[in-house]
C-alpha cells in the first residue's frame, strides 16, 4: 500500500518506519528541516517528497503535525477528495499543555469541516509514540493492546484497522467522529500517565468487558 506521511515528528517518523518495514511504500513529507526528512526517508527505506507528491496516488495518508501547522499542511495537501486520512493530531496549544478545541466539538470534527470530501478516521492519538516499537516487536503475542479508532466512514476505518494491526495493536471501535470530543481529552490522560508518572513513556492499554 502506498502511504503518505504528512509530518516528520515522532508520530509520523515512527509509524512510517514500521509501515515501511511491513512492506508498504511510504512517502514522507512536511518538515522544517529537509535534511532531517531526507535522512528519515533513507533510514526507513521510503522517499522524501513534497506534501502534494505524498498525497498524490496514496491509498492512505497519515496527518501527524502539530495543531498549529494544520492550515499550512492542508493548504499544501489540497482538497483530499475521496482520500482516506488517518488523523492522529490532538488540538493542543503551542505549549502542548491545553486543548484548544472541545467539548461541544473536537479537533477531528474541525478537520472534517475543513476538508469535507476526505474520508477521515482518527487513531494513534491515545498511545505515545514510544510504545510503537515495543508493540511492533511483540505483535505476535496475544492479547494485543488496544488502540481506539473512530470515524464515520466504515471503509476508511477498515483500511486504518489493517494499518493499526500492522503496528501490533488491536483496533478498538469507538464509534463516530463525534467520539473525538471525549477521546481527545482522554489522550491527555494517556500523556500524563506516559510522561508525568513513573515507569517510562511506552504506555499501552486494553479494555475488557466482564460478563456476570
């Protein structure tokens, strides 16, 4: 599968590396440091391209930029009509301490309003990037950790679910895109548990329903 990665930070870089290792054709785009992007692409076995080139012909696109860069990257990406877009962005302020959208709407819903023709699905924003490599290394172990996935397009969620399984998580259906109003604050809890509490940032989770 051809995947366009919009954002060369921790999320985009780590997921892109793993998907490339799974055999996907990964195109990395959008950075303030072109040399860093080129090194990332070379190390991962992908290609460093423009945002427009990453989107063109992609089967799926990962949006993985800071909320402050959303308008800039979308301007370069175009309309994204009929494109499956995996959104892992959390709408944070410049200091990464407070949400700037919610709870009568959400970052995911704001993105969908900016590009209504795209096939949006949200995932990967409730697990720290430090968990990806160890989860991938243990992907044959059971049970797998959960990863929340939510959106309004069943087909887009099916494609995203396959990419989630490639990393080693089990996608956990969490409903429509409106669920983002509650998931994005939950992402702040996972960040606190990962970075603010002892034990290291490679945090995973799994929900179970008890019968009886």
